């Protein structure tokens, strides 16, 4: 049986995807895995890269950019692993992070999902584990480079600014750049919400997982570099940014104006 299915979507990231795939093969030694790549109409040589360098990968090519959730939903139903990992193409595995994440789920049966410690290239930790936000906190993230946003208590609470990322803890949710979960969960919570083109599908997915009684963990010693090619940061006024903002309003509409309140206490688990 395959232990881990890795689902990666790529949009005009051929070089970063190459680094990501290479790091998976170079660092994952203990557990068997398969890789499913969904190409969102990159037309940048991604198809040729896969065919020439990674012929064993399951490759799905879209004729148009379907967005994040719809594209990932092409890969999730065909995943054969005991666990499934949603992984961004702009990530490089540093240590044996995937093996460690798998071992965590093997050893902690109450946890349905776990994520790695994501770092910038200088190894500064990113805020990839967070508390469920208010709508105001999510909108503040659109201007998170400003002093107003950085110092706002709603934003700071959302990103867990007091957390030093050197503990393994239970969290409200993990960003969609790295989410490893038990594949069986899909039977009860379903796929990602494909009404969300790009944005808070990660929050929605974690809300549904937690609603079924599963815990979500952050594993501090599973380390990855996340180059974070977030389009809404690079292009503040663009169609994708507009769709992202629509997704923010949609998720609050879906949950009647209020996301599930945080009930997680930050404790050591390992």
C-alpha cells in the first residue's frame, strides 16, 4: 500500500516545481509515496519537465487555470495513499520532513491533519499555523506590509504572533501550502470547496475536519522552505486578487458571518 499521496498544483512555476519535486525524492526515505501534479495551464515547459525528468509522476494538464480548490480536487479523488499531502509547488523540503509528518500521524491517532514548519529562505519561520480569523483580520492581511496591520490586535491574534514556532502544538488551522491529512477524512468531510477559486479554501477545509472531531497539529521539527509566490502579494489589483477577496466574503457568508471559534490550547505534544 502507498503510504503517502502528494498533490501539487502548479501555475507557471516550472523551475520551482523542479526544485520541489527533487527535494521530495532526495529527502523522503522511510515511506512510500506517489506524486500527482496538476498543471493549471502553465504553458511554460512544465509538461516537458515532467515527461523528461519525472516520468513516474501522475500528471494532469488543464487547458485553463481552474484555480486552487478545483485543481486540487482533480488530484484528491485519485490519491491512493493512507495519507494525502496538499503541497505548494514553491516549497523545498529541507530535512526528512515528509517522513516526520507521516510518523506523527501514525503515532497520534486523534489528529486528522498535520503541517510542517514553513520558513523563508533565510530560515525565518512563517506564520503557517493560525487561529480562525474574523473577516477584519483576513482583510488586514491584504495590507499586512503596513504598520497599521502589523500592530493590529485582530491581525496579531490571527497569525499567532506570540508563538515562536519551536513547539509542536495543536492549532486551529494550517495554510494550504502544506496540509497532510488522513485520506479517509475525505469520506466524511468531502473535497475542497470548489466555489473558492483562490483563497480561504484552507480555512474551510480545516473547519470541516475539526467539526468531525479531529485535531490539527503543527510539527516544528519537520522543516520546509516556502518561497511563497503568493500572487495577491505581488499584484494587489488583479483579477486573481479580486477573486481572492470574493472568496473571503464567501466563506463568511457560508458560515453565517462567523467562523468556528478558537478552542485550541497551545500545548506540547512531543
